[in-house]
C-alpha cells in the first residue's frame, strides 16, 4: 500500500480534549508538500471514561488512525469517506464489541460521506487513549 503525499504543516489540524469538554469538529485539510501524509490530521485525547471527541471529514478517501499509546497492540482504525456513506458514525474507544476492556476501536472501520462526522467515545476506564492521525 502506498503512502499518500505529505501535508504542509500549516494545514495540520489538531485538537486536544479534556474530560467533559464535549467535542471538537474540524474539517480535513488537503494534500501537498511537507512532512505529514496527505489528508486530515488530528490528535484527540480522552481524560476520562465517557469523554468524547468528533471530527468532520471534508474529503473523500480512506484515513487510517491509531491510539498513540496502544498502536503496537493493534489499536488502529480506518475512516472511509465515500459519497454513499452515512452523515455520521460513532466509534467506541477501548472496548470490544461485547463491552469488554480491550485495546481496540469498535468498529475498526466506519464509512461517512464527505462532510460527515465521526464521534469517538472513551468507553474504557483508561485515560491515556488517543485517536491520532497521521
């Protein structure tokens, strides 16, 4: 699988979220020179169980993300942005499909349309999970 073209640093969008602060909605920047892969960039953090964060995806594509602490354990996911996608979707952070603690995003892949929003909710008691791209 080839890597997308880098994004200029001035186009990188990052958001940090503290417990109970609600969510962050941002649009995804386009591609072009620089050091980061093309597409949206974000770093959403969860300081408590139940904390959530959102990101709005402007451009079509497939965008891989990971937990910066647990990526080595396989805590990775993908947002697919397609015209036939949903307006929005939700991903549980830190629990499997049965609600058991696990280093996973559930579901691991979601599909929204351009302009669609994904909301991640920390369902885990762990407060060091992130949703990070690239």
